[in-house]
DNA sequence: TTGTACGCGTTATCAA
DNA sequence: TTGATAACGCGTACAA
C-alpha cells in the first residue's frame, strides 16, 4: 500500500468496488490469498481446518471469484461466441439451444449476438468476440459480401465452425443440413405423384441454403426427364407475407401449378395461407384439385394444415450440438502438431409424407 | 523488463501466447503502450502522425484489444447475463432477441444460459454470471423452491430484472404480461357469448403465470355470476401432448364443456388438436356444436386453425426490450444516492377475436 | 502444507 | 502531448 489509501470523495470499501476479493476472504479467514485460491480450485493439500475457515468466509462475504481476472491469468476465457442471423426464428432458437447444451457440458458459456443477416453487424460481433478472447466461434453466416472477417488471420487463430450455411473462400469446419438431398426427395415425391408443373418458392438466391435446395429440386426434374417450368420459380421471399403474395400470383396464372415445393418454413407458411384462402373463395365450386404442397423445414401445428402437406424434416438442436462438438474437438486437438483439414458434415433429413406422423 | 525474457522451453512469440498485445503494437509503432491505448479509445490529444503509426501497426498485427483485461482495469465488463427457462420456446426466443437488441444499442453483449426450468441450474448460471462480473442480469425465473440466489446479497449488488414471471420474496424490477386482465377478458368474451361450462387448461399450479391467468379466469366468472366448474379445470399440462390428452378427456365427459380457455400456447395447441380429431371422428354427424377456444399467447399459423379461435396476444420482443431498458435505467442511476424502489411493469395484452386479423 | 513474488494485458494517475 | 508507474484480481512457480 503506497498511495491512494482513501479516495477524497469518501467512497471506499462501502459500495466502492462492490465485490469482495481473495484478499478479503483471506483476511476474514486468517490465511493467505493463496490458500483461498487453493480451496476454491478444490485443491487437495489444505488442512481441513483452514479449508473450513475459508469456506465459511466465502459464504459470509458472498464471495464470487472473478472469472474475468481468473481467465486473464489462466489464458482461457471459458467463453464461446455465437452469432446467429435471427434468434427469433424458432429454427435458430433450437440451434442455439443445441450449442448451449454442449457448451454447458464442457463448462463453457455462450456469448450470443444477432447479426440480422447483416454482414457488417456480423463483422462487428465476431471482432468483439475475438477481443473478448472467446475460445471458439460458431457462426451462422449471413453470407453476403466478402468474408474477410472469417479468415483465420482476422480471427487471431480462434477456431471457427460454420453452422447451417457454408461460405465461399472460408476453409472452416462446417455443419450443414443435407439440403440437396432433401429438396431432391421432395421434388421426386411430387414427380412420382405425376405432377409436371411444380412451383418453387424459395429464399433470395444469395442465401446458401436456397441455392442448394434449388439444385436438388432441379436435379430431381432432370432425372425424371421433366423440365423445370421457369415461370413457376419464385426466389426472393424472405418472409411469410411475400411468400403468400408469390403463391397467390402463381395460383392466378392461366395454367397454375398443380403442386409446389417450398424451400423453407417461411415460404411453406405463405403458400399454405394463399392456397387456403383461394380454396375458401372457390368454395369447392370450381372442382379444380387442391394444390399439393411439399415443404422444407418443419413447424408447429403442421399436422393441422388445411392443405395436403408433406415435409422435409430436420433437427435444429442436433445441428447445434454437432457444430459445438466439432468446435470442442478442435479445441482439444489444439495442442497437437498436425492440424486436421477442415471437415464438412451434412446432417440427414427425413421426408415425412404424412404430416400427422411428425 | 526485469526477468523472464525467454522461457526455457523455447516457446515465445511464435505461437506461444497467440494474440498480440499493446506492448507489441507500441513497439511496432515506436511509441509507449499508453499512446496505443489512447488511440484505441479514440482519444483527442494524440499527434496525428503518431496516431497513424499506431493504426498502421494495429492493422499490420491484426491486433484485437483484450476486452477481458480491459474490463478488469475499467471495472465494467460490458456483459449482461440472461437466463431463460427454455430458449427453444419461440416465445422466449423473441424475448431474448428483444434483450439483445437493447443491449447491443448500449454496446453490451449478452451471456445466455438455459435453465431448463431447473432452479439448481439457474442458481449455477446466476452464480457464474456474477463471477464473470456481468453488469446486470435478466432472469426468467424457473420459480420453484427458495430463491436465495436471486437475493441482493447473493448477487453481490448486481442489478436484476425479472422477466415474464415474478418471484415471491424477491424485490427486484419486474416486467410481466398483464396475465390477469388477459385471462379476464378471454373468459368474459366466452361468458358474453353465453357459455356457462367453460373448461380451463393451464400450466402447473406452481408456475407464476398459470396462477395469474387462473385468477383472471375466476374473476370473470365471479363478476358474471357464473360458477367455475371444478371438473373442467385442468392444471399441470406443460406440453402439447398432455394438453391434448386433457382436452380429449374433457370432451368425453357426459356433459362436456361448450368452450375452453387455454392459458398458454402449449395448451392451446393441444386443445385444438383434440377438438380437431374429435370433430373429424364425429364427421359432422352428431350435430353437437364445435367447442369454442380462446387461448393465451399467439402462435404461427393461428389464422389457419381448423377450430373457431380467439387469442390473447402479446409481444415477447417488447417484453425483452422493456426488461433490458429497465436494467439500463438502473445502471445509469447506480451512482445516485437515493435508490429507487423496485418497479413492476405490466405490459398490455390484446384480445384478438378474429384470428385472421392477427 | 503454506506463503511470497511476480506476471497476465490493460488503463488511471500523475509527472514531464 | 507523451510516458512511467502502479494497480485491477487472480494463479503459477518456487521458497519456506
């Protein structure tokens, strides 16, 4: 103690710095700070009597070890950074839950940021996380513009796992849904049922999953020898309302589609609404058969859909768990000399024809 | 520089500690660490020339300031702790998004933990967050057992806001939905329509919102002079399936209810399923009128319900925003002498009679 | 078994 | 305007 024993404005050890420290606990227990540290780390070589005194002091003072200072010294923050494009989307909520579950099992916490599909925001979040010395990152990339912020150099060597979407030019561990196969199976189902005019409703073309799902859709057509009908392909609907509008337009065509493949749950919901409304208006008169829907992703109450519906189902929590597991495998392999090449995992999907069985 | 210029095991400045430090940047720019710190904090009083040198060095080294060490010295972590009972529930996902939005606006990050409705886990999470020196906490309490871990003493003075549920014996800022009024209005609607045998489907009695919603339900009955029918009250369904079973039982009664109030979206979904199935089985024969449903909470695709439905709607994101705003108001008022008493805010609900207008 | 000395990376304070 | 010094709270290494 050299200087600054008392601040001139009189705040000191009352509400000043707030939390108590090892020093305080040590003083209260009549031991050195080191002994306190040992007790808190569950060390073996402490006399039971001292241990009890320390534990009593901890309880008495309501002491919480400063994990911040601790991680500074130990060189591991116990933190995993997670950026998601939209947490409010139930799918990504499940993803986050999966990540959190695995992180908790490894005694880590997650820092979560919403990128809002905005690459600039994503860059800020990742930069901040790196500054906070997260031990690893799980990113659902917004996937537009250059991804320099996801390059190893920008990450300062922090391991990265991409979830749900890949990014061109970024060589990182990646966990995806088997989008191509799911879309392929969905389209094949419709083609087998005899449909030849099948509409496609999907995301913006720039969205990775959107591209892949369209690829599967097209592939199924090629194999069946049925051409994809250009005027029935609508890409760019990011929310339920625009999907509904797109479907309504399609239904109003002179030669409307007899079936539709919707490439995500936003578009499925929009399509169902449009079809249900059209149905209601025709009130069974026209005699035209109801438009058939097969959609990617599942959603609550799907089994009560007023429209004939099949779904390509997959597990968001599992996606999150896998991503987190891959990250921790990287962390554990960090000491080794030979670094593994980035891995790509594609999780299986399940085509549910009868949605009541979801 | 006294000692420790080189570790005996030869790892040093190669891949050793990994990230570069202010020291490195200072050396590279030929200035003192303090000048680097000033530049990074956007300080005014630095010669442009030096500033440029520093900025170049930062870029060159890919330097990220260590927010951990920084917060140790500055005594503010820039972190807000959030515990939620179940992130996978879309409602709480929205809540989290609201919190994150406000936190981001205040340049804070959120640490998120899933308590899984488990008080023990909640206690661990809160303890860890306090140890990480979060500046504040937003908790959706699991609300069973004693809540000693939410007492000011256990929190070491960290401000707390309870969201969605209150906790007996905990005097903290709280943001709730106006559960009582919502349930009251829902029940009143049904009573006005002439129903006198109204079922109630709700949460476990121990869940705070469940109690409040039952209170509103009962109050409406009292005012209308209609008794609550005991055999039609089912509390304890925590998921869709058990809710469906409960509703199925009610429909099988000799004198089944003509309407049901469901106290949350799990129960609403279950009730709708049960009614839809019963409907289908009778296939319009019996001539009995369809059971009317009014539910608390909204959900996707509600407008396509096969059963006549009204809902008590409210905004999860707004709840999250309000909770976070209250927290930051506390933080800003932290310096002042007089501490405000804990505040209770109840957010309004909206009775949507025609669900197509949601 | 226990304690002492020092360093982790940063910034507040004060002196130049 | 810039730099030296100390301190934030903790853990490691080593000495007692």
